[in-house]
C-alpha cells in the first residue's frame, strides 16, 4: 500500500495537470469560436466560386488552359496535406495521415507517382515512416505562425500552380479536414487542379466580358487560392475543436483520478489512525494489567 506522502504527491501532480488541461480547454474553446466564424463565413463564397467555374459548359468554349481542362496523361499527383504544428489535439493528425495513406495506396494501385506537401509539422512527423512511398515529401514551414493565413494560402497556390505548369505534377488534391461542428469533422480530399466539371442542365450560353481567356486566366488561379484558404480555415477550426474535446476528456479523467486517489488517501489515513489507536489502547491495557 502506498504511503500517505506518496498519495499526497500523486494528488498534487494530478491537480496541477488538471489545471493545465482545463486552461488549454478554455483557450481552445475561444480559438474555436473565432476560427469557426471565419470558416463558416467564407464557406459559401468558396463553394459558389468553385461551382460557378465548374458548371461552365465546356463544349461552348475553347480555352487552352490545363488548369481548366486537365491533362490526358496524368503521371504524378501532388497531395497537399493540412494538419497542425502542435500536438495535444486528440486523433486529429492521425486521421489526416490515415486518409493520406489511403489515397497514396489508391493512386499507386492506379499506376501514379505521388508527391506530398505537408502543411503542419505534426503531419510530416507522422508521414516520415512512409516517406519511401512518395516520390518527394516537402514541408511548408511556418505556415500558421505568421498569422496572415490568406497571403500564405495565396503564396502556396502560386507555388502549386508553378509546379503544375512546369509539368512536375499533373494533378493536385487537397487533403484537409472539413469542419461541421465541435463534435464532427471529417477528412475530405478535394481535387483542385484541374477544375472538376459539375453537371449543368441549364442550356443558357455563358457570356464572358471582356473574354473567356482573360477571365479564366484570372479566376482559375484565384479560385485555387480561395479553395486552399478555405481548406486551411476548416482545418484550423477542426484542430481547435479536436483539442478542446481532447482537453475536456483529459480534465474529466483527472477528476476521476483525483476522486480515486482522495478515497485511497482517506482510507490509508483512517487505517493509520486506527492502528495508532489500537497500539495506544493495547499499551494502556498492558500497563493497567501490571
């Protein structure tokens, strides 16, 4: 049986840990509210922009843009994977890495080469053990730290487009977590290069001003940047949600441990008091019998 001192030390350690997890839960909750507002506010704009371009009836226009029409021979696929720079966020990073490896296996089975861009230090660490499966793995460092997420997304979009136009990659897929609620977020891959075509039953011809080439030349790269930006916002909200839930569970576990060790402490203390009383009474009885 543990001594009273050992039990007191364990109780103090658990109480200190509980204070940390409770504080982290509150901080994550505040960050979640802010990131959730941003993700939800821009979601409809990102969806409508992508849908507008995807529904253009391609049989009516002739545009020489591989960002729009894609390539017939797809050899190398780039996966841009969004996770976190920090841990203590439950299974958030693990789920992203699991979906990434599922995609990699699927692409290899289809005879494609795979390159990976990791946005987040933790996802890089998780994928390192599978690095032999990729043609190349690259870390986009300090993406979240500057605070200017949109400009970082724009810079990343320019880098991805440059690699595509240089024929280094032939297709680009975002792997990020879509935020639905504080308790629900799912990893959803999304192809951004080339632009996926959506069915359009509207027979109305689209009119472009000044020209279809000029508009698509501007809008296609802009749409890629917006889709990356939206993926980042969704990922940040999902990360904070996962961290808040994880820290809440850790706090509850600490409360259960505290309750358990306090019961043990009180029982041990009571047993020690009882033993001391027995010894005193036994000694007094022995003296009185003399």
